């Protein structure tokens, strides 16, 4: 999985490429938390599972990322890595590894206001899949 | 398109920025049901999500829609300008101390909590009462409310429609600046264009003012997110074709539309209470750093204006007065002299329009003009508007000491994040003078004064 920050005037666009759709969803989770924090300081001490539904693949991606952002906003939990256990067009289950935020250890890079629906896309490529989403920062 | 798209701009502004994406968004908004007359874009327009930033759109109350994305995540993000009795000579030797005191007193940056820790019940009181809640608890004066847009309280705010998640996020963020483009700036009146109106607004050359830019914090983001999710989920039921899900909306007169409107009003009230508290914190910082009394400081609220909101307002349309739902996303109200909603103190001059510039540039104060009522649903621009993405700005300032550069220009800047300073470099924004020139030239609001920055606290 690779991700790249796109030029979007007011907000922050992210492109993720992966060989499978699952790897793009997992990569999106990691990209979200890389924007938020320096993940090299986050340890995979705790594990949790998350199930999310959506109207289609794109909506599922937005809802997945919204739930992940909620983990940060409500529980102050930082995700270091993610494994997609099951994926259907309208539902996914993910296993998340990370730890609760500790201001002494972790650096927060920026505030993410929200995951938007704007320009969200999941498209097949020659080598797999590409996902795009825009964060309001 | 149901109506035309109208962009206020100059040749120079059009040349300075790529407007293609934002224009697409103007077109998308023009396709929404119940839109009246035109999808408008102010000269600071730039590419947003869903609606363009700098966009204004009014909708018929029977046929029209309300859209959380048309208001934005930061509901009632806005500006507040305070005047003081101080002049440049009073503070120039203490500027660094003053900026440091502001940085210490005013919580800013990512995830930083405020001095107040509220219970859920208290948050709900804030949501219902707005800036009045802060004044009632000793954070300001009753006269502050007179010069806050709508008296600092949005009628019809019902906390019942606000999720527990949003309430929780609101508990410890009241009186915090936030991060990104939010700031608190010490400014001096540099140039006066309209002496008579400046006198009515209480502005004189060399005078020290304070500008605050902040909004409804996590509580507002959560409300927008909650309702967008709901509206996207039920988009099929409305029969409205959406080119972009971020435009998800509900009929204004539907149960869902009314619920969002009421929850949005709650966030607007939280934002007004937040800026009232920020003003109080700024007042304390000034008094402490300069060792002066409240009387000697004489900090008064000139005006507080919101620039991310949807409001039910009255406008003449084809010779008839209509009640419309006006979305302003990165646009302000600009009511002319004589309008009943202009505070009594300013009624003969017109409503103050506050337009902050990029970091360290300063701001403009304008007064609403008559053309805004007939052309832009009583609206004007809200700032300079970005031209550079945050990534571009970071790249172009990678090896630069932004704070030192600003100091050389005579502006003391403090921020908890070096990255924020890089993203907010002056070149990342349009030329403020040019943006204001367009608004002034189009007769939407007239120039009253220009303020230059002396010190800035960034989130």
C-alpha cells in the first residue's frame, strides 16, 4: 500500500493505491492516522474490531474513516495498523491495532475536522485499486 | 442548472487562482431544488467540498433544501473585532510580552482543552443561550451582545437534536481557538477610508484592535457530520439527484431539515459563546501583560460576524419580499444602513463587515451597502481565500523560518505548530486588497478602514 497527499486548495486529499481493495481500505485507515499523528511513536499494544456499513464501496470507505476518526475524537485512541477481516460491497469488518493517546509519547500533527464525501472514489487500476478521499482540516 | 452562477471577481483575481474546480461547485449548487435567482460566489471563492468556499445560495422555504455541506463543518465559524483605548505607542515596547501572554491565556492548537470543564447539562444551556450564557457567567458585558450578529443567539436552537457525541466534544472546548486557519491577532488601524463611518464604529488611526477567528470547534464538526451521514443515507427518499454526496440535503420544511436547522442553531450558539470567552481571555491577557485596568484597556466589541451559516432571512425577489434560507459558506452578512437587524448603534452607517486577511497582513472593516440586498442576499466575502494548497504551502516554505520572516516584517507570531505557520504563509492566500476592492467596487459593502497586523497567535 502507498499513499500520497493531493493538492486540494482548502482541504487535504489522499490517494491510496494497493493490490487489493482490502489493502486500500486498510491503507486509508493508516493514512488517516498518519495525517493525524506520527505513527512511529505509536505502539500496537491494543487490538479492537470494528464493523461498518455503507450504501456502496465509496460510502463504506467514508463511513469506515468516520468511525476511525470517532475513535480518536471520542476515545483518544490512535490506530497504528489495520487488517480488513472481511469485505463486502456494503459492509466491512476490520481489526485495529494501536494504543490510547499519551501526550508525553505521542505527537499530534493536525486536527482533522471531518472525512468528507467530496471526490471520494475507489477505482480499479492495472495493478489493483486506487482510493481517493478528502479530509476537512 | 436551475439558475445562473454569478462570480464576483476581477481580471487580476481570476489570473491569480485556478477557479475551475470551484466553478464546477458553483454549477452544482445551481442545480439544487428551490434555489432562487443565482448560485453566487464571492471574490475570495476557492475550491471547497460540496459548496465552494465563498459561496452564497438562497432557497425557497417551500420547495428548497438545506444542506449541512452548504454551511460547512465549522458551523458559525466567524470573526470578532474588539477595539481598545490603546495606541501603537502604548504597546510597541511590550509587543512580545503581549503576544506571549495571549498565547498563554488563550488555549490553542490541536486537542487542547479550555479552562472550563462543562457538564452535559451546561453544554446544553450554552447551545440554547449562545453568547448570553458566557455573559451571564461573567465572561463579558451585556453591551457585547448588542454588537454580536443576531445578539449572539440563534433562535429555535433545540439541544434535543444534538447527539451525545457532539455534546461530549463540546464539554472542554469552550474558550479554545482551535488550529489551522484560526487565529487571534493584535492589529492597528492603519488607514481610514470613510471617516464618518469609522467614527460610528469607534475606530481611529493608530488604535489597537484585536481580531479573533474561530468557530464551534468539535461540537460543530460533529453536528455537521451526524446530519450529513443521515442525509446521505436517506438521499434516495428525497428524489434529489446529487452530483456530489457532500451536497446531501433535506427539504427545509421536512422533519429532517428542521431538525438539522435546529441542531445547526445550537452549534452557532456554541460558537458565539466560544468567541465571547476568547474575548474575555484576550482581555485578561492584555491587562496582565500591560499591567493596566479594564478601564484603561477599554476593550469593546466592535462586531461579531459569522461566515459559515444558513439563516432564514427576508429579501426582495422580483418585486416581492420573500423569506428564504440563505446559505453562506465562507461569506458574511452585509446589511445596509437602516436595516432593522443592524445594531442600533450602527443603524445609520450599515452593518460592520469584518474581513480578515492572511497571517500577518491585517484585516479590513467594511460597512454593508444597499446593493448587497438586491444582488447577493445581503452578503459579502469573508477573507482573502486560499490560492495555494496546504501541501504546496508547506513545500514552498520548507526551509524557511516563517516566524522569523514575520518578525522582520514587524509581526510577532506564535503558534504551537510549525506546520501551521508553513501552511498559512501569506503567499498561500489571494491579495486581500484586491478581494476587498471587488466587494467595494460592486457596491456590496464599502471600505471603512484597513488594519495592519502587529502580533498573531495561531492555533
